[in-house]
């Protein structure tokens, strides 16, 4: 088994890290620059920064905040939110991001994935996908629907179909977020994650629902995730990155050693 990655997510709104439940009821919880530095020093493998209202508000991402975070950390750093063009990607990478996460804009214009991969390489392009459980049907054979604009707009697109299409278009990784599990601290959506992980040939990051280290163990062992995105469990001080990694090691799951 390859080493599993632990990734902390910083959802940012108006320059502050924020947290909600099922994409609603967000409250501000801290400064993203300070928090990024803290998690870097604890030994997190990667960081993800999402400007969570940029797409809905149809504005550009907060490049100044991206730049300030990038100056504080020396680990892979993925950025998403409000990225609609190759020029947006270039500016974000130039500000210090290592990967670009495209979500709503890619659903509306799938060629954006291919253009990004062509210009910067597939390893730089992450498909951010928000999915919500629905009835299994001809339209939704997986039983999950793609939703964009921060969970506001259902798109009538099957989640597994979109994941496979994004891989074909050139995405190098998928960050798969369950809207139903997001912020609940009750565990990842194992059915959805396992379906997508086994249905594509690129790494899948599980996102949404982690509340304790056992949830990461389950998504790695039961759903074949390559990485796990966490937020509340570290933002609120319930666990530290070393505690999570020590637990996973005790369960026989390989993780990267702290820097």
C-alpha cells in the first residue's frame, strides 16, 4: 500500500477561514495564513485553499491571500474557487499554488480541464467535485448528482460519469466532496468514495465528514481513497496532525513521516 496523504482544507470567505455543515451556516474560525503555518509545522502532507464564494459571486479568487499562505508553507498547496480561465490558473500558480482545483467552471466548460492540463500538466489540475445523494435512475446510475456553486446548483449530471469524463479530459486528481457528509463529523461517504476511487485511474481525495481518526482509517481501507481531506477535527483542536498519523500507523496504514 502506498503512503496515504493527510490534507487540511482551509475554506476561506472574505479573507477568513470558515466552516459550515452541508455547505450552510458557515462561521468564521480564524486567519488562513496563521492556520496554514500551524498545520505545516505539525507535519500535514498538503494544504487545500478554497475561496468558497468566488464562483457564486462570479469574482476572481483572492490572490493576495493565496500569496500570503504560500509564503508560509513548503508543502504541496492546492487552490480553488473562482478559477475560470487558463489566465486565472497562471496567476494562481504564480502566486505560489502548486495545484489548481477546478469545480463549477469545469462543469460549465469541461474544456477548461484539457486546456489547464495542456498548459501546466495534468499533475497540476485537480477536479473538485461536490456530489449529493439522489435516487438511482437512468440519469443518475451511481445514485449521486454533481452540484456546483458551493452546493447551490444541481446540474443533472451523474457523479461517477463526470469523474470518468474529467479523467479523460486530463484531470490528474479528484477531490471528491460529499455534500451530505460535509461538516457532520460522522464519517466520510464510503459508498460514493469507493465507487469513484474504483471507477477512475487517478488519485481520489475523500472529503466531507471526518470527525475522528477512525474515519480516515475507514476511508482508506474500505473505500480505497488515496488521500483524506480534514477540517473540523483539526480546526477545533480535537486532534493534531501527529495524533492522526500515529493512529493510522497503529492501524497498519502507511503515512508520510513528519518533516
